[in-house]
């Protein structure tokens, strides 16, 4: 029996995932201590909501540990992007009623997570293998921000910059040797800013419409137990939006490669 030469010997099942880094913004702590910011609490509440999503969709507790979990999103539950046409995209032979997306959600802080460390710092396990193991590429970066941590507009802008910096770090570095006709540009990840407590009276001095960048921002309902049902309904929409956005990014980054179009015919 011969074993895979790819580090970690990944199986097809474990490799067939879209990895998504989730980061509590304005909560950096270089000392390895647990941050006590409101955004860090919202980060933990979001992971709890993701766990409930797994239980409702998969009828099982999907936590692998306290830093990672797998979301199974049936393609049949997604809404086809309105600007897509099957006859002019690499997905024209793809049936939305079949299959699912497997979204691996993980703590995106390299000082707290091995997956984050390997993607951000140890590029030998990411850049050199992303064509063979797509799961080594990070598909999306989510920043979690609680508005109670925003004292003023400048603090909001600092959170946006932190999200952009993490997205740049998670975008796959340029190839040293071009592969599959790819240029030397970096892959871009899908970015989302999840905002909590935006309706709190003490946060009304910060205008979310006046962002520094063109940030894709989504407001969340309160995450306390009394609002858990509302949170779970909102999360269904959010997860589907993220899954479709990843599909669109795959289409955008590969539509110019005819060889990739031929490959998609057989998926």
C-alpha cells in the first residue's frame, strides 16, 4: 500500500471543503490570553449559533473541537445567483439540486488555531498544495465586531482595516512556479463583517453607513438566549449567502480558463 505524499495524507472527504476563517476584531492579544472584549464574546456566541445550525440541518453535533466545526449546506437550499446564466459560466453543467457544500469554520487567529497558523505562517502547507488540496486555500474571512467596542468612527475604520489585513494574509501567496497557467497574482478571499449590537443605544454615535472601505457588512440580531430563535433564522440566510458568494468567487477566478471549464463538465 502506498500513502499520499501530501502532508497530512488528507482523504478526499476531508479535502473537499471550503475553509472559512472567523476572527473577533479589535480583540488581538499577543500574549495568548483569552480576550475579554465584547467582540470576542460575540465571536463565541456566533460559534454557538453555528453549532445549532449544524444540529438543525445535520441532526448531529458537528463540533470537531472548540476551534473548528463543519457546516453541511445542501445545494438544493441555495438560491441561484440572479446574474448567472448556465450557458455562459463554468457551472452550466452543474445541477443545483445535487450535492452540498462543506464549509469548515475555524478560529482565524494564528496564535489560537493550528489551521490558522498553517495558513498564515506556514505557507509550505498551503501555497504548494492548493491545486491538489483545495481545502488548503481559505475561501472566506469573516470579521466579528460588536459595536460596544467601537467608541467612535475611527474605531470602526480600524476594525475594517484589521479585517482587510487578515483577508490579505489569508489570500494565497503568489506561486513561485506558475501552475495550470495561473498568473502571479494572489487569490482573493470572500470578506464579510458580521456586526453585533448595532441597535444598542450606546452605539448610535457610530454611523455604519460611513465606512472607510466598501465593506460587505451584515448586522446580526442580539445573540442572547431570548433571541436565539431569531438568531438561528438569520443564520440560515447568512450561511446560504456565504455559500453562494464562494460559488461566485470560484466562477470569477476561473472563468477565463477553458481547461477549468472542461473539468467542471464532469463534476
